[in-house]
């Protein structure tokens, strides 16, 4: 009987809660990765006496994070990373950022040593039994991967998650990177991903062990559908942070293309981000400030907002599996989306959505116009999307899958 088993007496049945789970991440803006972590934490509350949410201080500085993790203990840690430096330099031009970021890349082995002592102190103080190391993409946060490896050294079991599509590692990082990959895969019990495309990328680019990969797609709470009656006004909208990869500039360009021909069109854009001023400038230059509404940080119920939209647009350049897509499906919206990441695993072209290629404004314009003109198509796409949501993407279904992985992690010997 190992130490873990002897201390908590949980085998073979879950008769007593184990003691402590720590969730470790590196995050700078609230998005789908934080939401996924929050859903994981809620399931963890059923199995653990204490949960610590450990991460860089910037990860805790927003209202949504505080609400989502209200039942966990926050533990800010000031580790060093290239990502953190990039965040602190975000208001400077690319030219001014280039030098410090290049130096940070060259200092990766130094960061590794410094973070070794920082993370070891965290583990010594929190004494976790299970670690959930939550990465956004891959390779992404090196320090999250390092935590998984250190946890294994200290005898902790670890679950690792990747919820954005992995990207190829630069050639000059591949030698050190391959060593890190093997350390991570050998240190974790499971690798959770939220899309088959992410699984395939990990297998092909990083030789992750297929036996450890578990696909658990996002889920959102099932709420009653109560869409308002159709009217002459047609409202298009999005629901994302306002950053370049979300493609909101393309959506505005398409709206500008259609605005003169369809005076009954309105566009609603919630969210905040570095693109806000540029997007507002586009609208002002087109003379459409009275028809495009920037809602800012949206703290209300997304289900209520999305039900006011006739058409939901997701023009992202890349994604994992966006929660906004599932929320739009739940709301019965007609969806226009780019088939990036796991989007095409959830909805299909012509059945539950219309697909357009990323950064293709003429295609986006054409798809929006088709839905503007065809009320029946809008309604059919929305109804089909709602059915798919109810069948595959409820929060209850996601929670059951997470719980299964956690119980298996606790029960490994």
C-alpha cells in the first residue's frame, strides 16, 4: 500500500474525501481556459476537502475569476516567465518588446532553475495530493509544465489539460523542448483536451501518449429557451474578448459591407481588449456609430444577451473549443463561424452553422447576407444547434467526465 493510500483510505471505494487539490495555471486574461478550469474546480469540490487555485497574481485580478473560484483558496505566486514579461510589456510597440523578449527566450534555462525553487516552496506549503496543471495551449506556459514534473518528483498525482490548439515549437527550442515533453508525459496520469483536433496535434507534433489523452468537451448549464418573437430588426452579435485573433475587425468590415443595403441591421459587440479603440475607430469612420453598439465588459447573463441575437458570429482566426459557441447553440442562434480548432467537431456547415474561412471578409459578408435574407434558414440552423447542445454539451455531461478522470487519478496505484 503506498503512502497516498495509507493516509486517506480511499481504496477501493471513494468512502472518504482526499485532502487537497491544487489547480495551477498561468493566465493573464479571462477566457475559455479560465472557464474550463473553473468547471474542473467545481467537480473537485465534491472529492477534495481543500482546493488551492495557484497562479500568477494577474490571474486573479478580475471579477469573473473571483466569482468562478469563490469556493477555492487563492494563492498568488510571482514566478518568472517569458509570457509574464510579454504581458507586462503589452502596451509597448513590437519593436520595443522584441529585445527583452528575445533575451527572455535565451534565459529559459535560468527561468527553469529560478522557478524550480519557487514551485518547490509552493508544493512544500500547500502539500497537495493531486495537482491539476492547466495549460492554455501547448507548448504555451513552460512553468505550468514544470509544475507537473515537480509534482511527480514529490509524489503527487497530476492531471494536465490543454484547451487550445497546439502550435509547432520553433526549431531552435526543439532539443530542450523534446526533453521537457517526455518529462511531462511521464509525470501525468491523464492529459485532458477539449477537442479531437487538439489530441491529433499532440500526437503528431509532440508524441504525447495516446493512452493518457482524454477528450472532454466543454459544457454549459442547460437553460430554458425563451427567444423573443421575430421582428423586422435583425441583430448580429459576437461574444468574446476584443483581441486580434478573435476576428471582430472582420465582422465589422462585413457589417459595413451590408449596412447600406440592409438598414434594419444592428451589430452588438460585448467585451473588452486591446482592439477596442481600433474597432471603435472603424465604426466611427464608416458613420455607423448609431447602429453598432459596444457593450464593454459584460457581467450579465450571457444566455439572456445571446437570445436577443438573430445571428451569432464567431470569426476567430484560431480557437480551441470556445464556450461562446456552446452558449450561442444553447440560445438557439443562427451561427456563422470559422471552422478552426474544435469548432467543426461541434457544428457542421449547412446543418447547424455556416462556415467561412478565417480572415475572408467576402465569405463572411456572403454568409451573413444569406441569413439576413432567409428567415427559415436562420430558424432551422438555430433549432438544430440547440438540439446538438442538449445532446452533447451540457455542463452535467462535462462534469461526469471530469469526475471520472479525477476518481481514476486518485485511485491509481
